[in-house]
């Protein structure tokens, strides 16, 4: 397996951003730099975030020829509201977030993201953080573990798995954990191809990195940073992320969202987005064939509109 990262929904994401010469863009998830390079090829200037120092190091070398057209921030996209203005990006014309992890991280045995390799249970994006997957597995209570397995892994056997982990710990490696899960989870017929540890590894990664909270923070900050007419494009890879993006875009674009049907007059002051995609865009069959990791990707796009008060 190669660790070259192939940018997902590449043309679709760039088209969605409506890129114009010399305008400012934020790439919240630099990764291997593919989308950032694409934005610059279309003339945009980019502030690129990544929480992983290794990604910044690798991509900044790949993008060296773009010179001052790109700046980098080793920080979470959740903190873009504070960081971007300090880097001269106080108001921007488009923001992209391509969530999750890159092939470089997944295929790097040392990072502990994959059960295909035996590695320490790490799973941090940001190596400055002290909390690792091993910390969670070896110190959280069975109830706490069951809770994240259920909420972030949507795992039916969350309680049973949490109890068995607690009985068998300490566990230090991906293999120890994956083998234990495999002993407990019997997959229904026809689903044999998916390793039973998939959901638990997803849940741990989300919990270690506080991914869903960072996503909520990032989305809120993005809306504040966008100029009217600016576009927000988010690529997600599983239903928990997509649900957050979908609700967020809907809440800020549809005044009747979540309003009981008997209410006739609604407050529209919070409406700052127009949805460009009602249904998310998915990769073509050709893209999925060329890059199987794109298969669960969904792209949602919204545009910032002028606030009512600012219209006057
Ligand atoms: C799917 S990859 C992005 C790939 C990129 N679009 C490309 O074309 O190469 C996701 C990247 O987001 C980074 N990441 C994950 N959570 C983050 C966060 N909260 N803040 C900033 N970067 C994050 C990961 O380290 C990873 O490098």
C-alpha cells in the first residue's frame, strides 16, 4: 500500500470554492498539500492549517515553488478564528476542510491509526498533545469507553467490548487491541471484509483528537471569517461528521429549521448562509475505482450571505 495521498473530490472542491486570482482562502486540512496546490493553481492565496507537524513539514517542501502564495499554521482548524487574523487572513473568500486523516498518516505504522500494522496505540494528530489512545484504553472506566464506542463508533457491542478491554488491560499496541476485539465481535455473514476493529479504532481516534468538537468550532469560526459571497466547502468521510456539517449548514440557512409547524413568524437574524448543495456531492464511480478511500466522501457547500442588519 502506498502512502501517497490522493486528494478526494479534487475538481469538485475547487469548483465549489469559486476561486479568483489573488483572493484569500483557508485550507483547514493541508495534508499532503493537494487541494492547497489546486487553489493556488487557480490563482488563490492560501493559509493552510494542519494539526500534524509532519504534514506541514512534508507539504511545505512540496509547495516550496509557490513562495509567498501560501502560509502555514501548525494548529487545529478549530482555532482558525484566532490564528487566521494573526496571519493576515482576517476575512477570506473561501474555506475548505477535508476531514479525517491522510493516507500518509494511515499508512505510517508508527502513528497507530491502523490495525493493519502493529504499532503503539497513539492516534494523535498533534504530537504536542499528551493524551493518546493508550491513555484512554488503559485509564478510562468501562462506562466511559462504552460511551465513546457507542457514540463515535456506533458499535452495538460497546458495553461488552469495554468490559473485556478493562478485564484484559493494559493494552499497548494496535495488534493487542485488534486481536481482542476480533475475539469478541462476530460479524454478520456478508460483512466479513470489514475488520471488526474498524468502528472501535474510529471511535478512539475521534475521542483522542476531540474531532467532533474541533469540527463544530472550525465551522463556527469559518462562517465568521468568510466575506459575503465566500464559500465554505467541507468533505466528510463518515456519518457523524456529515451529520454535523449538514445540521450546521441547514441551521444557518433555513429559518424554519427545527421550528415547530404551528409557529408562523420566525427570527431570521441568524441566517448567514445559503446552501449550494442540498444533497452532498459524492465521488464518481471512476474516482472510487481509482481511489477506493474516496468511497465514503461527501462534499457539502454553502455560501456566506450578507447579514440582514448589514444589508440596510
Ligand atoms: C484528508 S487529509 C487532507 C488532505 C488534503 N486535502 C490533500 O489534498 O492532501 C486531512 C488532514 O487534516 C489534518 N487534521 C485533522 N484534524 C485536524 C484539525 N482539527 N485541525 C487541522 N488539521 C487537522 C490531518 O492531520 C490530515 O493531514
